[in-house]
C-alpha cells in the first residue's frame, strides 16, 4: 500500500490548522487573503481550505516580514516579481522612466551621475 501524497495545490488544511502550524493568528491569514497574496479554496462557500502551495506562500510572507523586515507593500512586490519576473521588471522600468522623465524635461536635459 502506498502512502497518500496529495497534489501541492490540493486544498487540505482548514484555517485553524494552518494558523497553528505557522504560529499565526487566523486574522493574519484572512488579511493575507484580503490583500490578494493567496486565495484558499472554499468549502460550502464559507470554510477556507489551504493547499501545501498556500502554506509555502504564507511561509514566504512570514519570512519576508519577520526576517527581511519588509512591509506588506514590499512583500507584494517580491511575490509579484517571483510570479512574473519579466512583467514586473518591465513595469518597474516604465515606472522609473515616468518618475524621472519630468525632472529631465524641466531642467533641460539629462543629469550626469556624480561619483
């Protein structure tokens, strides 16, 4: 007889179990869901079930907040870069260009970088 090996995205763990596993408050997990960091499955339209992938995402969030001292906006940026590196790098490039372009236009040219 072989051991049960669920798929990584199979919803298995209720919120109380995940909270206990990761030493988090259930409200913290609900907040991460509200912020769009993860979307646990719903059973009977009400009860959340988390997959192993969800648990790993939460572990990454906790690491970034506690160990790397990122705020949740920083966590969002890191998770977006991990999930779509090419798209996020392009988005950051465009934002930087839009942010610094008006300065160049109003001063009449590019600023040389001083070392």
